[in-house]
C-alpha cells in the first residue's frame, strides 16, 4: 500500500510539472496572432488507470483500483470544445485486507476544452463528465452488501490532463488527473471521493 501511495504521489508531481510546462509553453499574444488554431480531430484515447479511493465512510480507509479506460472525443467545429464520452473499468483485490475483491466501472459523458496551437506539441485539456457508476464483487453483494444501488449510482469526473502530439494521428496522454465522485449507498454519507490517475496513447482520425 505504501509503495502504491508513493507511486500515486509521484504521478501527481509529474502531472503538475507537465501541466506547468504546457502553460509556460503558451505563445505570447503577438506570437499567437501569427499562428492559426490547430484544427481538432476526433480522437480515441486508451489509458491505464490507477484510482485512489476512500470508499469506507468515517475516515480514509484508502485503497487502490487498477484497470483501464477508453475516451472518445468528438470536436465541435470551429472551437476548442469537444463532446467526450468515457468508459473506465477497474478492480481492487482484497481492499483493506478484506480477502474479497471489488470491481468499479464508470460510464460518463460531457464537455472537454482543449488548448491547441499549430506550432506547439503540448495540448492541455480540462473536462466535466457526468454519468453512472457500477460496482460488483463480494463487498457489495451477498452477505457483505451495504449498498442497494450498486448497479447504477451517480458518477461525475472533473479534471484534465495534457497530451504530447507525436504526429497527425498519434499523441501520448502523458498525464490525466480526475476527481471521480460516486454516490453508492454506504449507510453513512452515500458518497465516495476517488482520485483517478491515468496515462496512455491517443489515436486521432481524419484530416488536420
């Protein structure tokens, strides 16, 4: 657990550094007037996700989910915005020494804002996605069950990240950080605060 926590902290530090670099790399107003806004393309991102969760109420009780996700973003023509849809599926084996596993998935959609410049490979973005979460496993079923809405609970993802453009059709998602809120019944506050850290590769389609 300590090793995983150190990894999460390290990823957060790297994310902050990358986002700072992206902001510092923004062109000055004079430079930006001389460059055209880089056209957006539809994209599909495939990522690895590490979710830090404090699901038990009344304290941290923290543990980690591991898994992956896919995000499809479709640009709104002539703007920095896109419609985004995300699917994330993760699993935790024996959280908190319970000896049982739990699966967590989220299905969300919403808006994304991406800052792109034709002369810069850095592409930071922010997003707000809403949808549903699903949980399964012994911790939410059978004799261990403490939730009646495991099949469909409200979920929200708020955050952003930065991509490094490699070519017209490929980019690296160097870091993405999202606050993932889920509202499973837990006989207390019915709220789980999760931190979703992810990285992966982005495939872009169409002409630029």
